[in-house]
């Protein structure tokens, strides 16, 4: 699948505020500084679509982008901000889970993990919560260009092994680099294949 049109459709803090036009939704989420905005911009070939920032916690709204006039790419606030006050963390958590629990159009959640590091407890807890709630999800390992091929493969194997300690089988997994465009075709083709079944 190719993205030929991507446009901002609206921001919200509650499902009730989502864009009025209903369409299948594929949402993207991850810890702060995981490269979410850069990945979205790479997938859509629009460097200005999602605002990138060096400041963790920049995304504090649910942002809908209408893709090819047929589905939404949804940019969610990140989880696990250690530096935010408890009240702010609770607010973001509420925004995230209100969307995940109540958006009837949500088809799949893509969880972004930094490929350079072992999976953190906050990642594992979040994924476990998705499993408990029966939310379909995939994993995108980001920033693959930051390591050598061998080191990257070792870290990916370690992370997948850690997942298999809790899961009988792995969810769909992708490896991406926003700098090199790696993973773009695989991720979009996967989304396209799901859209064909809806």
C-alpha cells in the first residue's frame, strides 16, 4: 500500500471528540522519545505531519490523520513519563485508555519500542494490559539505524525472547528506521492487508 494523501483531521482528549467521519483506525503509541512522530512522518512521506520534538511528552492529545481518504492513522500520547507530575501522568493515562477502551473504530495498536535497548518494565506492563483487554497490537522496533546489524539482531532476539516469557506467540513485529525508510513497506503493506479484510 502507498500513502498518497495524509491530512490532519483533528485532536481530542476523549473519544466523544473524535472526527465525525468514521473510518478504520490504526493507532501508534510508545514511550517518550521512541521516535513516534518521525515514524509517522516517514510512513506518510510528510516531514511536517506529526510534530517532532526533543522534549518528552510533547504529544498530549489524540491526533487523527486521515490517510488516503479511507482510514485514520492515530497518534497517541506516550506512556511512562517518569518526569511528569503524578497528576499529569494520570491525566495522560486517562486520555490513552479512554481512546483504547472506547474507540469502536480502533482496528490495531502499534506499540513502538526503541530497538537499541532491552524492553523496560513499563513497556511490558502496557503490552500485558493490552493482552488482558484483548486489544489487537503489533510491535515496531524503532531506530534500527543506530546500531550495527549484529548488535541490532542480538537486541531484537533478546527482546522477542523476553516477550515469549509472557506470550505463547509473538505479535506481528516490524523493524524500522525513520532515517533510512526501513520498515515502511512492510508496515504499510500489513495495514493494507488488514484493511482488505474489513
